[in-house]
């Protein structure tokens, strides 16, 4: 649908160039999910607290519910689909699987991207540092311990 | 909930941005890091006709020292400030405060200018500005002006900024060689807004403190200086009786607003605890040094 | 233990489904879109109680993208109203409720009108343009006010706001308390909270009028229950209604009820003949997901001079919210409290009174561990108080009063039939893991430095796998039996169709393990198909810790039938007795010598493609079913104990959990990894109940914290590591011997933290009885005692 309040954007998503015509108010999470079909990014609150929509924008963690799609013009973004395909989080995924560091799996894609970033900036975190780093990612199922265990296993 | 509709404008230069602000005034909201504004939009608690995205304005970035002050551009992200070498050396209070702000994904995106413009009474940066005697630089098509933090924060989400003005930068006096500082806050969970927090800045001579500034946040409608407690500490060696006097003065001068989750009496008690602890630690630090 | 229950039963097997979730390939309801789909948004009452004098939808109807605006009148021909009756509680009031409010809104968030539009944003825009002529009415927000004569009535069809009252009596509690040497008495308050699944409620309903076929994708725990409800309330043939629950992002009891907005989405799909999607946002979730707790329990426990408990009397006052919850009703939490308080103890004289009121608040339903945390916390706080009064060690006092092996089986004073519980064994194990002596020394040393640490114990009973009598007699169409269909394909690989569902607990994996163990085939050769009312045989879904106990048992029974068929086929083909053969790793082997004869796949091929090679009367079906309902007693009960160590900052009131230990008895453990993680997750939810989670309301009844910024849930930084150990007392109700394990974490954590905090601050003389234990409550309690002194 053409709308005079739409803006044309071009960005790199998981290594692929994407162009789109987006309404001003569309947030980045909804853009990924409903326009690009990248449904691995989840929406748990839309007020930036639960962390389920966390992605990487220009190499930095960002809440995609707190960005407008139009703001991603020119950006390089990575979602769970890209991180999974790249193989760079395989060890984390395996450790999460082995330790059952996920139950319903709704927080999991954002949790993986978040702890992946931790291990990039701090390859040998302490348990407290892991807990601190993921303190903005709500998991309602696991109680967090298995997640911390999985990260520690990969960092060792 | 989805954001209400608005016009999205992304100026390429600061003058263009200021013209847009002059044109739209109250009908516009400035989008910086978006970590407070976007939740308000998504909850439909804000409904601006126009959103002016300032993220493209490189003039608003950077941390520089010049003319005896350190200037932090409004678009500096919390995490960039935390990692900045200049800040760590010259404004260590800010470096200590930054990790208390929310969580990593929020710190990576949220900006100091946004925090100062919003003026949440429980936020860290406004209290640091107040403790350090920072000046907020406001820009508009009418020109630029600097407002002292003590005059800038005027009430609940209320500041000296006019509708056509943009927070462009914050100017901090760098820490003197004999400066001491402390930052601490009480929150239920890591990264939550503080129930009560304190940013302390002072100069020391031996165990004596001068120019003491106690900026409390989370206990009023804005960050506030506890003047009576400051006076109780001023120019005297920091000791148990001074600490007690300061805490007593603080208890008398604080009148936190009633909050359904945290009654005023509770906040007062927690602020007093905070002051006693921060001064106790400072006393030990002064003795050690 | 039966000989065919071999590995991988009992092994630490990770979950198959986790792999796709880890790759971002999960499929949740909002991930699904259909052609011509419209989005639904609701206009909800901003008032807790208000008259609706008029609704003007004309401006909204003209808004961009709007397909239709609906009010109750527009849907009245499509969908019926309901009353949440429960025949076990025939005196319970069950006022009528519909998908949208008609003349009165009775709680904040009650849906009044809805918009169907091309996008959710447009639907919300149009909701803002609906004009309602409201007349605010006096709102009732607490039980005491609600039950005062002359209080504003929430339902005009009722003569008061009393929804239900009941008594449970054994012996003569009043006489026993009057004659007791010591009586401890307190009033406990447990505030209202909810389940907070990270994925909010959501539904996508598709209706084809040519076939009268309704297909519903829903984030839900109980697809068959929904199929039945949708068919009856929408007047559709049940076999044309299909409810599919794809990946579900957490449920915890939030998602096993009927919600008016979700039914409204189905009704709108029928009305429009187009797919309708409704995804609750977080604010809607907080306002309209079922809430839980919100109980005030007055309790008295009497002791003889020797420490024997002689009597216990409790009165529980709570509320249903504005309506009864459908179809399960809202009585259960109070009912569980009256039945479980004091349950771990030898108790002859017991009296429990229960009053449930209606309030202008969100509806209370069944959230994880219904009633359990309250019953356990009250009992165990009273034991601590009793020990102080008697000058006894509280652990010794528990030990003296615990039900013992020789007491079982018994029907408790609260009227629950217990098979065998292991209180003393769990306590012994807990003490072997937690060095209480060393803790007490450390505690004393730290107190001298102004650091206040405390230890709390909490014994709990866990009611799991409820039998069919509760809802069967109640008149609800809620299946508590379970059915399993196993089909072996020609490859020898197996599909399990089952009525239980899996929201991440790992129920599917446990069932897979059971079938693998019985059939002697690799786990990778088995898939579980659940959560689809058309593909899965009739069953109850997942709630009340029924998956392992009932789903595991029925899968075992089906697998045994298939195993017998395979062995009888093999016996015929090999000319051996089936009794001399076994199935191991997909191979038919000689039971005694292990000699390999043929593969299970060979048998499957013969069964499917060359059945003429087998005698026609030989049992050789490769698709088999089994059905199971527990029969001996209402529940399969488990038990355990939790130990919490906390530090209380007496300058701020902040509580820091330092260590947490759970000793749990869930009978046979099908998968220790998954049970451990279930319990850890439950404990952390319990820490949320104990420390953070609470809805707060303004004086005018407005909900103040319907967002994650203000409704606090446990996050990683504050949570402790949690040790889990087991005592194993298999149930003899089933052959598998598994009991449920989903309630335990939450059931025990609240009381453990309450007792630990009270232990920590005991030098101040304060004793808290109000949960959550917020910092202001803790400081206020300490200050109050200090002022008195």
C-alpha cells in the first residue's frame, strides 16, 4: 500500500541487502517479523524491558522494539537467523541444548545473541558477570542457572 | 500496543534540525536513543505529530576537553561514556554511574542528551550533572545558551528547555586533583530505576571535605542537592559524628513524594542509609589514602 | 520396577524441540499469517466498574484500514454467553459473562468493543475513535468491603458479593485449641499477581463458512478443551473445529482458560468469514490474563506441652475477581489452601473456612501451584512460631509432627487421600546437604557485624495429575484422562500422538523416552505429535503436573501393546515363543543370549506390506491406542522440602537470596535433567512471588503497574544457584510410578523465603506475614517493633 508517510530504506540484514518501503511508526521488531519473515526475533513487551527482541545493529546489541524500522536505513543488522546460519553461535546453541538452558524458547534467540556478545567482549566471564550481562533478558522458565552454566561451559 | 502515527523527519544538519524544532515546537518530539521515548510511543502515552530523529547529526557526538571543561555531545551513548578514556580519567563519577543505567542493550543505544532532556527524577545522569555542577547547552534557531544543572532541572520531567530548543551538549568541569567522588544507588534489581541514589562530589584536604555536593535522585520530583546535609559536612574532618549529623540533616530536609510502591518514610530512610554508607566508605578511603 | 522400563527412561536426555527454538525456527502463533487475515484490537474499560450508557462506533468505522467494528450486540447471534458452574460446588455463584461487556464493565481491562482492521496499529487507532458514554460506578476492591452489607453489588443478579463459602472439618479444632498448652496465631496476606508467560496470549482463527470449519491456532495448554468450548459456544459441529497449539512461549496456567477476547476473535472470524488474529499486548496481558493468590489467611495452631500439634484452624478470605473463571471456576485456589494447610503433619483436629467474594478486579484463575505456596507458607510459618513459643528447635518440632511411613495411606484432615509421602526422608536429605550447624555459627558471627542472614525451611505437599472426578463430577468438559496413539511406520520409526501438550517442560521428551525404553528403539526414531485437537487423541493437555504421570503412563501402556504385537509377529516368524524375545536398539534379540534375529523395521515392513504372511488372528496391529485415567485417589501427591538462605539489608529492606536447596520426591524420575530444570524454574517463579510480584491498585481501583517497568519479575542478577536432590517414592497408582514435578518449585519457595527472612531479622523482634516481602514492608515491620520497644 502506498502511503505518503512511508519511507524507502535499504539495509543489510544477515548479510543480505534488503530494500523496503516502511511506515514511519513501524518498529524494527515488527519489520523483521512481519515484513521480512524473520520470526526468530520475538516481541514480549514492546516497552524495552523483557529483552526478547534484542538483535545486533551495527554490531551492537539493541532492542528492536525500541527502534523504528526507518532508523535501520543504512545499518547492518543481524538476527538469530543470521547468527544461526553463520555458525558463530553453534557452541552456545549446543551447550544450551545439552543443559536445557531453554524451555519455552521464547527468550532464547535474544538470549543467545546477548551472551554471544558477552563472550566477544569478555571471553572468560565470571558467573556473576554472566548474570549481570543478561540481567535485561527475562526468562520465565529456566530460573537462569542453566543459561549461566551453558555460557560458562562455552567460555571455558 | 503499536505506536500512534506520526511524521518522521531526519534532519541532516543541526541548523536544519533547529529549524524543524522551531517550526513544530510542542507538536514535535526529538528522537535520540529512543530508550525512553519509544516505550512511551509503543504504550501510546506519547503521541507527537512529528518525530525529529537527531541520530544523523554528527555535531552532537564526541567527548572533548577544551577551555577547562569537558564537553559530552548529546548523542553520546551511555556505554560510550562508560568506556571513554577521558571520562574515566577526568570524570570518574560518570564512569562509576554508567554501569547502573539499565542493561547493556539499553546502554548501547540510549544517550546522555536524551536522559538529560527527559529528566526522569530517578535517572543517573541528571544527578551526576547536578553533583558536578555541569552546564546543559541548549541550541535553537535563536542561538545557544548554557544553563547550570541546578537551574535546568525544574520538576517532574520538567526542565529549563523550551519547546524549540535541543539539548546539544553537557559541559562538565573536570575533576580537580584533590577531588573525591562516590556514586551509589539502591534498586530492587540490577538496572532498575533507583529507589534512591546519591552522586557525591567534593574536594578534600586530608580528611576534610570542601565544596561537598550531595545530589540525590529518586527521592524527589527531580534530582536535588541536600543542602543541609552538605553544610553539615562542609569544611570539617569526616568522622562518625559528622556522618551522623549529615544523616540527621538529610532526614529533616528530604520530603519524597508518596509513591504507591515506596512510601515517603521508606524513601527517606533508604536515602539516609545510603548517605551513611557512602560517607562511611569515603571516610575509610580518606584514611587509607 | 517392570523389566521393560529400560534406558533411556531415567536418562538425562535433552529435548529435540529445543534445537529449532535455538535456531530461531520456533513457530509461535504470531509467527503465522494467513491470506486475507485481519487484526483485532479491543477497546477495554478504563474503569474497574462502570455503566455503559452508549457506544458510538461510527467514527471508528470510517478510519483507515478498518474492516469492521463490533460490540456485544454484533456478536450476540454468533456466540453464546456462559456461566462458570461447577457441580462439586453447587452453591457457588456463577454470573453470566460474554465476549464483550454489554451494559456494565466490571473490571479494568474488560473488553467492551473491538476493531478488525488491516493492521494492528490501524485497529488500535480506530479503538481510540470509539466513543463510549461511561458512567463510573462505585468500585469494590477488597473482600472485607465486598462482604459488608450494603456494599455496591458487582452483579445485580446476586443479592450480595459472596461468591462461595465452604468449610472443611475434621475432629474439633476449637475445643483442641481451647485446651492447647500453646496457641500461635497470625493473619497472613498474599497479594495478587499473575503468571507472566513471556509470549503473551494469542490466537489466529480461520473460518470457512462453506464447510462450517473453524481452525484455530492458539497459544494454549489445552487444545481439546478449547475445541469443545468453541464448538459449543459458537454452535459449530465439534468435528469441524480444530485447535492447534504450535510452540507456546510459556503458559504456567495462564493459558488453560477460556478468555473472552480469544473467543471474540473466533466469533469475529465466523462473522467475517476471514482469518482474525488477536495477539494480546503486555498491558492487556497484565490486565486480563488470569490473576492468582490475593488471599488473607487467618490461622491458629495449637500445641501440647510436648510439642504435638493438637489443632489447626484457618479462615481464608479471597476473591474470584469480577467473574468466575471459565471453565474451571475460581474456587480451586481457596479449596487447595483449605485442603493442604497443615497437610505434612499428624493432625486430628482441623477446621478450615473459606469465603470467596466478587470484586471489581481481573479474574482469578489457576496459575502454577494453585494454592500450594500459601498452604505451605502458612503451615511452616506457624511451625516456626510454635517452636519459638515452645522453646524447641523447629526442625525437631517438624520431625515430631510429620506424617510417618506407618501413617500411610491415609486421608488427611483436609480430606486429601495420600498414598505415601516422604517428609522425614526429605528433611534428612536436606540436612545432609545443608550444614545447618555451620550456618548458625556463621550467622552469629555476621550478626555481630550487622549482617543479617537467615535460613528458612519449608515442607510442602504437591498435588499432581488430578483424576477425572474433579471436573467430571463438576460437569466441565475437561479431560483428566489421557489417550495415546502409537503408529509404527514401515521404517520402524514411530509417531506418538498424545493429548498432553508441551510448553517447554519437556513432556514430549519424557513420553518419547518411555516409548523408546519399552519398544527398544532409538530416541531419534520417535517423534511426538501433540497440541493439535484434530491429530492428537482426546486428552487434557498440560496443567496441574499431569504430563509425566498421566502422559507417561498412557504412552507406556500403548508402547507395551505395540511391543507385544511386534514380539508376537517376531515369535511367529522366527518360530519362537514371544516370551523368549526382546527388543533392543531396534533389533529383535533372543532374551537370554542377546542373539540378533531381525530388525523392528523388518517387522514393520511385513506388518504394513505383507500382512498375508501372518496368521489373521495374530496380534499384529502397528497402530495401537491406550487410555489411562488414575483411579485410586483424586491426586497423585508428591512432596518435598526447600531450604533458603538469604541476607536481609536492614538499612534498605532488600533481600538477597544466597543459596537455595530443594529436596523433592516425584516418584520415578523419567529425565533428571528436565525435572531439575522444571524445579529450578519453579523456584525462581516462587522467589518472584515471595519478593517481587504484586499488582498494585490506586484508591479508585486503577491498576498501577501493568508493565514490566513496574511489575517486577525475577531477573538473572538477583537469583541464586539452586541445588536439587531427590528422594524416590514411586506411586503405585500407575505402573510407571512417576508423579508430577511442575508445582514443586513454586509450592515450596515462598514459605522458604518467608521463614528465611523472618529468621534473618529475628533479632529485631519483627515477624512478617505479608507476601511479597518488599523492602518497605520489611523496614516497616522492623520499625514498628522498634517503636513499640
